[in-house]
């Protein structure tokens, strides 16, 4: 009986904590041990309400095998009309002393970095986001996942700071 009560309470808590009504899209793609420049990750997102205001995050998971305090990434956005927008971002992953900035769990550090806030999409439709590392070498070791998070912003609100 105690187990059922505990399990039910845990399930309700997980549901409440996991709900994010402003979340439009969030997905990580696995990186197989090292991220090759010529192997970007791609995500397709349907935008039905382009007049809403959005915040876009680039999400990265790394291990201690990652040797740098930052990660340069290039994000390509392809709109429904096939127009292309490219943007590069320098993601700070660690303090100068080497302390990771993200959330650490089980040897993996998760970073959610705000890269665009307070923006609108040009029109409704399917958008493709292509993300690849933009470091000075072909192969980057220690990155285990890369992804994006897109959320609607409330009127007169600020997005959560980057983690």
C-alpha cells in the first residue's frame, strides 16, 4: 500500500514538473562519441502561429572528455519558402577555471543556451533547423547530444537565462 501511494505521488510530481505549456519543440540528437563537422543534426518544426513571440535555445550535452570551455556552432534555418538563414554562436560551456556551467548528472553535463529571444517567424509552415559544430577541427570529442528547444514567450516576459 505504501508503495502505491509513493508511486502515485511520484508520478503526479513528475507530471507537474515536466509540464511546460510554452514549450513548442525540444529534441536532442545523439552524437556517436565525437561530432564530425560533416555530420550535422537536423530538426523539423511545424510553426502554426508565426505571430507569437519565441525564444530559441541550442542544447548540448558533453562529458569531461570535451577539452574546451566553449563550443562554436552554426545554426541554419530553412523556412517554408526555402529561404536560408545562417547564424554562428559561441556557446560558453565552462568557467575559466574549468568548472562546467550546465547541469551535471551521471558524468554528462547538459547546457541549454539561449541564442535568440523575442523573435517571430515570417510565416506558418515547416521550418528545418540544421545544427553543426563550427570548431577549427573536423572532429570534436566529448559531445554526446546536440539539439534545440523552441518555446513561446509570454507578452512582456524574458526567457529563462542560459544554463
